[in-house]
């Protein structure tokens, strides 16, 4: 199977890096039935085969462009990224799905990005993406202002880069040591902003079913759940970023939450998020993050008692990175807590998730490297309604992935990876995937 994915190209140093089913109201993601998975698979496979066939010929004739296209002394720049991956199917266990339509191990994604800097301290940045040859959607669209020339403070407004954690702000092709994504940023839990359980057993019935969950309150359509943090959409709002010597501080106010970034608000709440990072010595970065915002859709809130409280997602994070010589090692820990209403018992309860991983990459030569990631996602326990036994509300998952890669040129890299997944629940509890990837960006 063939995946072609595309991620954004970094345009300057400040630019961080469905058919058979019904689309539920109030959600930005649709639901697609299996009859369309095969049709999209054939289309993406054909496109990727064509790309892989033509690319070696292009390489033999000339070197591919290594940087973004620029004009007007660099004030206008444009770039793109394309990644082709060949891997195993994942249409039964859904370990690698970003929603019910898109699987990171079977996808075609193209990204086109651009920036325009009309003045020295003002820039407009945008990016659009398309996955599996379907709709084109905005990924980034913001204005960046540096109010005072001598103060290292940037203000960004629009669909902005995240400030929480470290993985979501890194360029995927350059910095990801493997092909997969950390579980906290990709794996779908069974929670949904537009539908809620009536009892504890309703939630437990969806355990390990985050790729397609249903609940009795709210939207009746089956739809995917949410991850702890979405790595595939940016939120809309305003952020400020300041760095001076060894200290870096960023904060944002946005319409959505970490798990459900939004273009338009789906409730009356706002999320506040921030990160503080230290750069004490060369090669070492240590950061801590926090975020708090209302996550439940207003259409669900209207079905609850008028005096019901707001229901929030609160998250805390720690991250670290150290690089030296041929090595780079990163680690991140994310804890997320959702307040979930159980309609039948007129009560709310906190459900927690904890994601932690360590990843690293070693360059044997400037062209050859190897990478690995060890990853775990755990969940808090709730009691069943019938027996009172304590059970994790979602099935814990462990993932181990190793990869080897070769740089054909600075911005063209080939990878091979093997990924092992182990889940404490669901119909399929263990699955190993093999994949190869060709990534190009400029």
C-alpha cells in the first residue's frame, strides 16, 4: 500500500515548523464508510506509483530544488512538501488513524505554503493541504508582527502554530526519526465533543473504538473520537512569543482545544495555553506546557441542565531535547484531563490520559541515519455501572517503532520502518506494520 503525505515547508526561520457517511453537525471532520476507503486507496496508490516512477528519472537528470521559490528580495516565498510511504494496511485495528477517513500509513497529502513580508516587521503566512486527493483545507493562515524592533517579541493572529509541547511545532520531514506519530498526538480516544455517554457503561462500550464511536446524547451519527493533542490541525486565535538568551516564553488564546482545534468556535469558551522553555547549554532544551479550555460542543450543552458547569480539557506537559555530535534525543510527557458529563446520573467525572515517549536519531554519515521511538498511552479508571469494578475508560496502548533512512539530497529522504503496537482491549490487540517512505520538501 502506498501513502503519499505532505507537510509544510519552512519558509524562513520564524515559520515553525467523504461519501457514504453523514457529516455530523458541529464537527469539522466527516465520517466515511468503508466503501470509500477502497476507492480512495486506489487513487492514492496510483498517484504514488506514478510519483515513485518519475522521481528517479528527475533525479538522474538534475538535482531537485533545495529551497523555497522567492521573489522581491525574499519578501515573497512559496514552498511545498510531498512524502510517499509504502506500508501495511490498518483497516481493522486502526492504530494509525488520524480520523476515520485518514490513516498515516495509507494517505496522500500535499501541502503548499507561502509567506509575504511587505515590511520588515510584518509577515503573512499561509498553508493549504489536501489528504487522499479530497478537499483542500487551510492548515495555517496568520499574520506575524514584531511590534518593537529591539524587543524579541512576535505576535501572531489567525490559524496559528501551537505553543503546547514540542512535537507539534517541529517540521515532520526534517525532525521525525520514524514514520509514525507519537500516540498522544495521533491516537484516537473514544471521547467526542458532539456526543456524550449517558452512563459509565456507555463510555466503556466504546473502549478501543475511537476510530468510530457512538453515544446516546448528542449527534447520532458515528464519528471518530479525539486524541490528546491534534498534530494535524492548528487552532485559531492569537499568540505571543518572546525569547531572550536562554529563556523562551509563548502563550496563546484560541477558539478550540488541544484535542479539537477549531476555525470557528463551537462553544462560548476559549482555551488558554502556554509554554516556558530553557536553553541552558548548547544542544539542550527543557520545556513545560499547560493548557485549559472548554471542549464540549454547545449543542450538547443545550441538552444538559441549565445550571450545568462548563466542561473543560486541562493538559500539562514536559519536554526535553538534547543533541550532540551525531545524536539527538527527545522525550515528552503529556497529561490530559477531560470533564465528562454522564447525562443519566446528572454528574460529571474527570477522565485522565497520560502519554509519554522517548525518541532518538543517530547519523552514521551525513546521508545515513537510524531512529527509534518508544511510546505509551495510559488512562485512568472508572467503575462499571453493573458490577462496580474499576476499569480504564480507554484501552492503554504501547508502541515501539524503529527506522533507517538515507538522504538522497538535503531535502529528499527515504525511510524504512517497522512499528509494533500492543493494546489492552479491542478486537485486535497486537499488530506490527512495515512501511517505507520517500519525503521531499522545498
